[in-house]
């Protein structure tokens, strides 16, 4: 045994191997610490007042609009998406009338009327109707039943349509599918345009991405849509109340209508699956405070003090 030990290098070889192993471990640890250091530096730079101010300035320069430093909540009645778009658009053209279009005067004077007007346009819009057809066809023919039951958009559909989808899926197991998806789309559009009464309260069916795409195109709007999680990640804040929406990088925002040649921008945040907040513009004659405050990136300004009347939320 001793002969074999010495032939393999004995104690000297063992110590050499141990040193090499330790050297490799030290090198890996040094690399890990360097990576952590670089990430910390990048994070510090990302959330520095200078960088956040640059993001806010870029937003103002790109849109030609001054924006408020917080989100505004609206009624949680299922119509919040349309309510936010209505309030955002009305406030935009109130303070920046040069961004208005002739068709704006035909839009509803209330969030409820605005929803009806939008669905009237979408009912006549072949692109939107075909997107609904594709969605319903996918729900029936392409998605596994277990997956379908996890989709929030499926469970927010009108009851009659969910039942129709499930019954058609069941029949498809034994017979050829004969579904008039175009009629389903028309039925959904009619049902979703109005309200229903639940426990004595007027409520609406929540809307989704299909409606955002259609509204953006039909109203010639860029819709900047944020989520609660992306906003908190983008600003390194703990709660939405601490967030200045102007400092949310474009990388954390989904833009609908990105190819449209328009400066008409409405910014909203999906606070959870079925509720939205709106990021409102502020009047142009309120100049940004020249004494830049690193804590509160732009001096808060109350639009109501400007003399202009804002639409009611």
C-alpha cells in the first residue's frame, strides 16, 4: 500500500491537489463577488435620481406632455379599463387641445357612455371581431381543459358564453364541431357593451388585451400599459403610493399602438387582474420646478389650482 501511495505522489501530490482545489474555489468566490458588485453598481445607477429624472424628461420630450407624479384610482365596477382610457383621453385633450381629433366630440360624456360608443365601433370593426373569433375558437379547439380553467380572461366572460364554450368542448369529444364563432363574437360584443345588476349594484364585464388593441387603433391612441409588479420593479419601491409613474422606464411598459403616428398617449396601470389606475397629464402652463428636488423629482402641482376643471373621476 505504501508503495502505491508514493508512486501516486504521496503527501506532496495530495497537498498540491488540495491547493489547486482551494485556488479554484477562491477564484469562483472572487468571480461571484465581482458579479454582485457589478449588479449593485448597475442597480444604484438605475435608481439614481439622475437616471430617474432622465426617464421622466424623456417621457415629457417624447409626448410633449407634462404628467402627474402619481396614479389616480377609478371605480372598481368592471368598467375601470374603459373609465381610465376615457378619463385619460378627456384630460389630455382638455389640457392639450392640439391633440384632439374631430371624432373625439362624438365620444361619450361619461365612462359608461364611452364604453357603449367604443363597443359600437368595435362591433363594426372586422379586425376586433376576427380576434374574438380566434380567441373563442382557441378556447374550444386548442386549449387543454385544465389550462382553460386557469385563464382569467375565460372566467371574466359572460356566463352564457362560458357555458357555450364548455358545452361545445364536451360535444366535440363525440361529434364534429359546428360552432358559429362569428355569432359568438357578435353576442359577446353586445353583452359586454352594457352593464348588469349584481346585488343591486351596476357592474360591467372586465375587459382585456383585445379591447386595448382595438381602442388604440380606432381612437388613434398610444396606450402605455403598466402592471403593479413591473412598476414596483422599475422604481425599486415597496408600494404603489411611493411610485412616481414618470420614472417608470419604457422597458417595463407594454405599448399598444406603437406604430401609430400620434402624440395622443394614455397611460394606465393594471393594479391586479381586473382593475386599473390611470396616470393623468397635467396642464402645460405649469412649468416644471427649476429647483430640482432629488427626493420628489418634480414639484407636486395641483391641477385644480390652475383654474381648469378636470373631468370627474
